[in-house]
């Protein structure tokens, strides 16, 4: 696979992007597999680092995500490039690439990964989620007992359990909301922190469908900040208008050259 083919595959994932180039360095690097130069809009791939096209394609998609983030962000991108926004873009590109057959997810192809993932999900993520959900039930029981006896529940949490009220409140809410423990405790915490029940149920569904924490967080951040979404849409409009102007100018140049060739004597 050459650099033009890589660029073509990237454009199949996202067509409405600013101009960029893919360059194979022809080198092997011990530091990075690839990098993105925002000033020149160049994706550099150290192609001698790879023994198969699939691994190379992953790096290309990773750097392409940097290009999309850099050119679409309504605010300047800081040196902290690997943000929630970046991983949201990257993970969505990877999901699309898998569906299009552009990239193969080795975690779902290699039987060793498949078996390991099943063990972690069933015996640890889901089991821990269920344990914390049951923990929430017991904390609610303790709160009820404190109320019955006139004891201070926060004092019970702090001095007897060594637990902060904020953490206890989240754990109790996990039980009260009857969330699915299969998404794991960290994701259960994120869902339980949502004030709107409809949002919480939708976030739970996103996690169960396999979306990453960054994808879910970015989705609800966009919903909370419609002005940011407006800025993104306006920026995309400007990019499309710029592309149309450039293509129109190029078309006019081609028409002019065709006309001059027709008038030239044979």
C-alpha cells in the first residue's frame, strides 16, 4: 500500500476535510510510528516501522484524527493534543474504518484477545459493577438505619467506613437507578453523575453498544454546549465554501486550457 492509497482510504472515512498530504518517510523510527505537522497539513508515516498494512493504517487514522481536530476546532489546539475531543474523533474513525473494511480490529480477530476480553468483562468489569451496585443497596440500608436511630449518616460514612459522602452518594445512586453492571464501575459512576434520567439511560445504552468513554463524554458535552456545535458547523461551512471556490477556480483553469487546445492548429 502506497501513500496515495492510504490517503484515498482516509478520504473514504471523511470527505469534507481540509487539504492534507500523506508522506511515507522511508525510514524506521524508534520513537513514533507517525506524526502530524499542522503547519503544513502533512501526515508523516514511518513506513519501515510496519510489517503489515493494517498496523500502518491504524497509525494513518490516528494522525488523520489529529488533522481533523486541528482544522475543525473552533479554538486553537494546545500542545495537549490527546484530549477527549481527539479520542472521540479517533474512535469514531476507527469504528467507521472497521465497518468499511479499511481497518481490522485485532482485538476482535485474535482469539487470545477475544478470550482475554471476555474474562476481563465477565469476571472483573461486570462483577465489580455488580458488587458496587450491591454496595449501594447496603449504604441505603445504613442511611435508613441512621435515620431510624437518630445517628449522623455522614459521620457513619466518614468514621466507620472511611468513605466520603460524594463517593457514597454515587454508589447509592447506581443502585437506585438500577444501572446495568456490565458497563463496569467507572462507566457506572459517569452515568450516575448525570442529573437528567433520560440522558443517563441513553449514556448507559451507548456504553452497552460499545462506545468508548471519550465518545460518550464528547456527545453530551456537545449537547450541553450548542454554541460550540454552532461554531463547528460554521467552521465546516467555511471549509466547504473554501473548497468550492478552489474547485471552481480549478475548473475555470481547465476549461481555459481545453479552449486554448481546441484553438491550436493541429
